[in-house]
């Protein structure tokens, strides 16, 4: 039987695949929240749950034994937690086995070209497609910050891409991951996804899909499985997000605080993978960006989500509404599953920095668009960082 180690967190939000402008600083109701103490084993080897965590779980109607045995599969709208403060993600050890990771689908849907008119703001001509290039193995040698996010929703097991980012509160020892908002919360038609976990350098050796069917967990996840301890995405996404973008793609980003699946962390995620990218919150305007490199694990045809790819292109502008920030757009043939993957450019110091993440793309799979990170994204990032600054 799987063991379970509970983690309960509050999360307030900044949007995924929607288009709305709002400030995303700490909400008043969550500003004083503190993460619950971690669970531990008693002398008999049974899970010992801190009393405060027990009470919080009971408030949400969660019985840990039932949750472990499959209650998390109940997606009744009355019990599907959706508010920012209600994020709950108990760790279920070994849930993400090689088969479940390999078979996870992408959660997003392509945007139809006719839905993007550009009439409301500044939109550059549609870029020429840039063919996605396979990243050479080992991935850890070429893109050590990149990996996959796995999670469960009503439709089944799903997957996105993500990036390890630096944490100013813990220099050299970050446990923060950057991804898209729609990879953690369904938006206006649902709530928080469950069993959210990050796997850095997934399929590090770029094994063929046929070989992955026989691969061990260590081969698929050589740097471990890291579960979400706390997540923040935008209030706009929670209110208006949709699988094709909805009303908030310019705010489609999320920050995940992770912890290792098994045992106390001897090393941070950054120390484990050996790298993390700084986030540039004063992201340059399109004319000042020579090129952007997008990294991800595309899962929709003709890809299968098992290998890492990249696209590099000079960005153009995409505006969906005049009163919302203009997005970056690049030519790229990556498909769904690459959502949440980092977009990297030279930062103000001339070194690589994360300036965006994959948010939306068309059914023709010729381009991708991502939010230009600004004060809203910084507000979310700072809140997560400060929450764990003394830990």
C-alpha cells in the first residue's frame, strides 16, 4: 500500500491561459498563513500527522486513508476545491510510477486562429513556423533546469513542462519551479488539480518510447520526484481561465514550492539538479529581444511527450485585448504538453534568464505565445519566496 505524507497550503493566484489585468499581491485572508508542519513517522512506522494539519484537512472533508485509497479521484464540483486559499496536495508516495508518467496527457487545447484577430491591440504578423529541435541527451547536461509537471484532473493524468528558478531567499538552494497557471488550476470551470509533482530532466537519456515501457523509475526520474508543497497562480485565472486560454493568457504563470517525495530534503532542488534560472520581471519589450528559446516536452501529435524539444526565434507581439499586456509570440511547432516550459533570453546582466513560459498556441502548431512577465508575476513570486524565507 502506498504511504502518504500530507502537505496543505494556501495559494493565491496569477492566471493561466486567460486575459485579464489585475494586481496579484498577497490576499488579505492569506497574508498571515503559515505552512503546516510536515508529517513524520511514529515509532511504529505509522504516519504521524500534526494536529493543525489534521484540522485543516478535516475542514476540507479529506480523510487521509480514503484519499490514499482513491478518494482524490472524486471530482464532484461540491468538493473540488477551487479558491486560492484551498490548495491541498497530500503526497502519495510512488503514485507517479513510470507507467502513469509515460501515459499522462496534456491539459490544454489549441486556440483556433479565428479567435485571434489582433484588432484590439498591437499584433505583429503571424511568425513563420520554426521546427522544434530535439534537445541532445543527456538533458541534464544541456537543459538541467527543465522538466515535467505531472498532475491529475477529471480527465485523467496530465502533464506540462516547467523550469527550476532561483529563490532570492535561499541563494543556491532554491526549491521553486515556474510553470503555467493552467497546469495547476483548471480555471473558471473547476478547481485545483491534484497530485501535482515535478520531475526534473524527465527521461534524461532520451530513451525511445518503446524502451520507456521497460524503464525503471530511476531511469525516468533520475533526480527524483518533487511534490508541490505550495502553489500560487492568479485570481484572474481562477475566475476566467479556460482550456483554450479564456480571458487571461497574459497572466498565465504559476510558482510551485516543491519538496522531495521521500524523506527530508538533504539537498534543495537547485543543488540536486545543479542549476536554476533567475526570473526577469522587467522583461524587455519585443524590439529589444534578439531571440527567445522555448523548452518543453510536447505531448500532442506528432510528439508523444517523452522527449525534450526547443525552439529559438525572434519574438513578435500578440495582443488579444487592448487593455491587457501584449504577449511574446514565436514561431514553433511544439504542441500541447510544452505548456509551462520556460522561455529564456539574456537578462539585464547578459546572462540567461527566464522571461516567459509557454501559454497558448494554435491548432496548426506553427507558433506559441507566452506572457511578458511584470509586476503581477513578481508579486506572486515574491509571496512564495517570502513565505518560506526562514525555512
